[in-house]
C-alpha cells in the first residue's frame, strides 16, 4: 500500500544542541488512522509543524501526500486544539472558510459546509456567531471545517484537549463516524490514551524529549466503533494498559521519581 506519510531518520534541533526529535522514522499507509501519544514537550506539535512545512528541518526526509512538506498544500488539512474560529464569521462562514481559501466555488462550499454542520449536530446554528456557541459547539464547527475539505491527509493536534469529558466523548464518536465514511489518512496527536485507542488503527508512543518512537502498537478493534461500546470492551482495556505501560517506559527516570 502506498504511504500517505513517510518520515525517514528525522532529527530536529532548535537553538540549542539538545534535539527535540531524534532519529524519527515512520510510514503511514494511505487511509490509516494513526495516533501519536507522548509526554508533554516530546515534540508532537513540532512534528506536525514539520509535516505542514511550517518548520524547516535539516536532517532526514519527509514525504507527505506525495511531496515534500509545503505550506498551504491542499492535500493536507490541519486542525488544532483551540477552535481557531474567526469571530466575525458565522458558523457556516467558518465551516467553509478552509474551502474558500482553496478556491472552492461559493455554491459548492456552502453545500458542503451545510452538510457537514448537519452531520456534527449544528443544523440550526449555521448563522450563529462563534461567541454565542459553547466551546464544544465551536469545536464541532472546526471539525466540520476540517472534514469539509477534500484533503486526503488530515493532521489533528489534540483537537479535543480543551473540552469537558462528556463533550469530548461526543466529538470522538463524531470523528469516528466522519472518518469511517471515507477512510482518509489521519494523524492524530493526543495525550489521552483512551481517545487514541478508541479512534486509531495504530498508536505510536513517543519518549520524552528528545522524542523517539518507543512503541508502535496496532489496534485491531473491529469497526465501526462507538466510544461508549468500547469503554465496556475487554480488549479495549487490555490495549489501553499496554499503551499506558509503554508510555511509562518512555518517561524513564521521571516516572521512577513520582
Ligand atoms: N520554536 C521553538 N523554539 C525553541 N523551542 C521550541 C520551539 N517550539 C517548541 N520548542 C520546544 O520543543 C519541545 C517540543 O515542543 P512541542 O512539539 O510543542 O511538544 P508537544 O506538542 O509534544 O507537547 C519543547 O521542549 C518546546 O519547548
Ligand atoms: Mg503539542
């Protein structure tokens, strides 16, 4: 199967000599939902910034959606932890903003955005301003905006980290639903292990800085999945514990001190 993302021997340093990411290699096949978990500061966001071309690198190589990382590549969509909605645009205007930047015709972008808003449960809120929406609703709009793009590769950086537990579960289910329709390649960064296990085909566990891959764990749970059903599932819990143990190993001495 062709790779949507191929990273080879990547190492990255900022000003100091102490690397942020070291000797990092990863192949993500087309259509895979892969999560990256790892302690805060291990370089997860840095990795996404490298993949989108926002950060240059000198050591190693990256191919994503068939080319080198380049800012504004329409084959990649990027969703962040904070909803980053434009306050002067309605929910609908925000939902089609990404498509607008990519030159999708007004008629098409409106139709697609309305469809996605409906699917994320915001059918009656298309004209609402972001400030009148709850944080969960704003993140639904951001989810709609991301999935409304036709990009084959989606990068998501802790998109639900700022949400309360209940809303987070709802949005995880929505993500499963949206993804299961199309099976695009998703690289999903999270520090929530249950979220990673529930959503992914595969989980990469990173060590503390300098971030290296310490485990590559397949998640053979059947699909379609719902978060609620998974939380009662024996296999789900076994995999969760395995990922958790690997993460502890990656914390090394820090974990011993706690
Ligand atoms: N532009 C930058 N200049 C210098 N150091 C940075 C920069 N961006 C991130 N870092 C450092 O790199 C490390 C990894 O950061 P980050 O990728 O944000 O981690 P994570 O997303 O895994 O929490 C941290 O130690 C952070 O302080
Ligand atoms: Mg981060």
